[in-house]
C-alpha cells in the first residue's frame, strides 16, 4: 500500500505553490514552454514504466495504452506549444473606434492562480496530465492529485513529476477520500475534477465554500440509437469496440443501446460476431475491472437484470475479468439502468428512435449520444430533442477527439470544457483593461453632474430601423446576418481606402490605417464563421 502525503507535506506543497504563483514565475511564456517540453520528455522516457503500471492497475494491453494515453498526451503537448503565444496574447475588443481603439481597451489573458487537478482511475495518467498541460499553458501553479485506486500509476507519477517538473510550481500529492477532503479545505483558484457524478457532488460542496470555479468532467449513461436505416455491421462493430476498450470503463462509452424492432435481431447477430472477433487474441488482452468493489457492483447488476443474457455473462472475481456481455429484452426500469454501468455490459432496448430519445430525456444528460442512421431527418430530430455533452454520428466517441473543439458535459455529465484552447480558457481569467486618453474624458464629461437635460439625446438609444413596432414574429427575417456582414465589409473597405490615403500622407501619424484594418479583419472573420 502507498504512503500518502502527510498533513505537513500538504501544507508545505500548498504554501510553496502560493508563493511561486505570487512571484510571477509561472506567467513567463518561456517557463510555460519549458515545462511542456519536460512533460514531453517525461512521457517519452517513461513509456515502458507507464505500460507496466497501467498493466498492473488494469491489465491493459500495451497497444491500448499507446492509443488512449500516450497519443493523447503527446498531441496535447505539441498543440499547446504551437498555439500558446497566440492564446496568451492580448486581444483588442470589437467595440468600435471610440470604446475599442480610442479607449485603449484590451483584454489580458491571466492565469487564475493555483489550480488543483484531481484525476480519475480509468485513464489515470492521461486524464491527470492533460489538465496539467492546459493549466501550465495558462500560467497556473498546479497541485496534482491522482486517483489512489490506480495505485501503480499513482506511485509512478509521484516519482516522475518531481524528477521532470518544477517543484516550486507543480506538486503531486497522494491520498484517499479522507486526504482529498483535507485538500479541498484549502482555497484554490481553480479545481479541475474528472470522475463520477457521485464524487463530484462532494467536490462542488467543498469548492462552493470558497466560491472556487470548478470544471467537472463526468460521464453519465451515454446511449446509442440504431435506427432502421443504419449500417448494422458498422453500428455493431463500433459499439462492440467501445464496450471492449478499457472494458467499457470510459466516461464516453455506450451505456445502453436502443435498436429499431425491425433490425434488432440482425444487429444482435452482428454484435455477437464482432465481440468474438475482438476476443480472438484471448481474454488476457482485455482490460480487467479496476477492483473487487466495482466487480461486485457490476456482477450484482447482471444478477438482478430481468433481461436475457445472449452473449457473455461469465466472470472471475479472482482475476477481475468480466466477459463482454449482451443483454436483450431490457426496459428502462431494469436494474442495469439504475446507474452508469462503467463496464463491459451492454443492455439492448428494442424501440424506434422517437421512443429512444423520449427515454433518453428521462435520465441525466449524458456526455455523448451516438446515432447510427443514414436518414438526415432522423438524425436532426434526435439531436434537436435531446441534450448531451456531444454527439457522434455513425461512430463512437469521435466528438471528443476533435482537437480544436470543446469537450465537456452538461448537467449530470459535467460543467466546463477543455481540449485545445478551451483547456487554456478553463484556467484563464480574461481581464479587461482600459486606458483612455484625456481627450476621451473631456468628450464624456457631460455624463457627470450637474446634469443638463439638453444632453439627454447623447445617451438615447435608437434601433435605427433594425425592427419596427407592430411587426409579428412571422415578419422577422432570419438568416440575413451573412448578407448584412458583407454589406458592412464593403462599407468598411471604402472607409479604409479613404482614411488609408489620408494616413499615408501624414506618415501614418494617427495610426488610422492600422486601427481600421483591424476592424476590417474582425468583420471579415465574422463572415467566415457565420
């Protein structure tokens, strides 16, 4: 058993991180980049050790570890190094010439402070290191708390982190539930938690005492919907794979699947086929359940189901193996749907897609919904009638793999986002700074007492024909935004042309060309994104 961080060691780590952040050390872009490079070398130098640790914790195959752990972390390091300066740069708000340019307004990207990252046990290394990468990129000092349930991985990280990373700014602490409770009594500037919604409730209760912003990356009962028009072989192969991968212990895994009655039997046949194909390497290649407590929980749910086990159902408590199990004739009231499964068990519910999304809405919003269909109208109807962290169509988990897209949940599946710039933003305070010239103060002096009613027109707001009294909701013109932006761009082009000529004659004394070109580019960017 591991020796956990003592109270004295925790206090020392916390005080050190606070002092370091106040010193401004972590705000240096050079320091941030250097730490990211050290994370890269930490991964590169210790791949064999990490494979061993993850095999000890989860019996995970080396290929899965390279795919789900190393690839994600290394891609993150490269992406954050590439974009750090761009993300951290000041921005000029698109607020017009007076309030934008003449006011000297700019938005600073400042690190929130000392962050606490609490990692999970299912991907114990990557889901602890990825938030660290985002926090370091933002310029935060970081306390890392890996999951004690993945003991070998925890112990390895406790050895690697001090060896490779700046101990004044990045500390790792260890412990169980009691120690985590003590950690959460401390006031952090950001808490990033990945894990279950049950534990998340304790986390948020603790962080609420300090009004600490908290990102929660959770999970939920993510469903798949196999419509009548679906490619059944594709659907079966993808769903079987995601239940095999890490033994279904993935926040993004398919929890249960709705299958249209007309294709139900064919789908089940293909599902059974693909599980047999994936198991040809032997059950030794398949990840095991993390511990006996989770094994017993899953076994109890299988024992209590009122459905029919048509594939698998075998298990071994000594080795913590549960074979991929398919259970048909399941209803929404079955014990299998009492909570998130987080294991290699797949309940199959026979229903059409409309009844499926109605059933989905009776549970908490999941982290992902997976739709298998060739019918665009069906797909759109399902998406528009449900809420989830993301949606993947005719595939599984892929929405979480888009590098520049936000990844996160909604409601029961979490709050906040990360991946790419969204991770940087999660650990960043956007601070608006305005430094107006004296001339602007004179122009606005009419706002101060004694008030003159003659100036009331200067504070009046008109809609300039944007809408008219008496119009109905049906009279509104929707979807004209792009045309309006094109018109704006053309007008700006003319203005820029005239003022550029004036500015050139004065040797760019007033900087008008630069200012207006910035506005021009802003409008152009809006058109591109609309």
